[in-house]
C-alpha cells in the first residue's frame, strides 16, 4: 500500500472525529512515512513498517480525550429528524440519570484509587513521624530501661515507615497504571466498532 492510499484509508476510518483531528493525524503519519523513505526505505516498506491500520486507528481513538470520543459517538451524521428529537426529549428522564450514574461510577473509581494512595502515604508518614517522636522521647523517660525501650520502638517504627515507603510507592505506581487502563476501557465504550473494523 502506498502512502496516499494509507492516508486515505486512515481518514476514512476516522470519519467520526473532527476534521482537524483527522488532518493532524494524517500529517503525523505522513511525516513518519516520509522520514522512513528518507532513511532509505521504499514507500511500500515504509507504510508496512508503521503497522496494521486497524490497530493504529484503535490506539489513536483510545488516546483521544474522553470528551472528544463522546462528541464523536453522539454526533449525528446529519441533522436530527423530528421523531429523534421527540424521543430524546421523552427519554430524558431515563437516559439522563443513567448517564449521570455512569459518570458518577467513573468518578467514584478514580476517587477511591486516589484515596487509597493518599491514605497509604499518610500511614507511612505517621509511622516515620511517630518513630522520630519516639526516639526523642528518651529524654522524657523515667528510667534508663524505659528510655531505651522507647528509643528502640521509635527506631523500629521509623525503619518500618521508611521500608513501607518503597512498597507504597510501587503500589501507587501500579494503581496509577490501573487508572490509566480503566480510562482506556471507558474510552473503548465510546469507540464505534464499525470504525475499527
């Protein structure tokens, strides 16, 4: 496939998107193909090296902002007919709460994940700060034995907090990746299957 046919096919598969997004995407891939041709590849090899066009389209649509995908999904091909407007108005008491609930669930998932991350870091900070405070409590001890006990406990909790920091950081990275995958799944709900095929 040559680059003209590739760009035309790409534009046809992205017709649900705004014109400026299509032109920007076509320009990006045209530049990529031209760079490969300048590096010595033939035009057909440069196009083939980019990959499967369906995979490219799916990845492009998943990388777009959710608002753009929603506009593309609900944008009518032509003006709304009278019966469609009547159905939208009459169905408003049904579809509007469902749409609100859908976005409330998405927001709740994000809020829950970030609340877990914040609470884990707060627990780590409390361990470290409690451990530091415990080490200084040696100065207020009634006896040497209780002072050494408080010093040992303080150092233990500070150490546990410092070690826990690394585990919480790894877990936070995993949770952030999870939220990214969750957002990609939500976006995939708005991608028209006929566009990808």
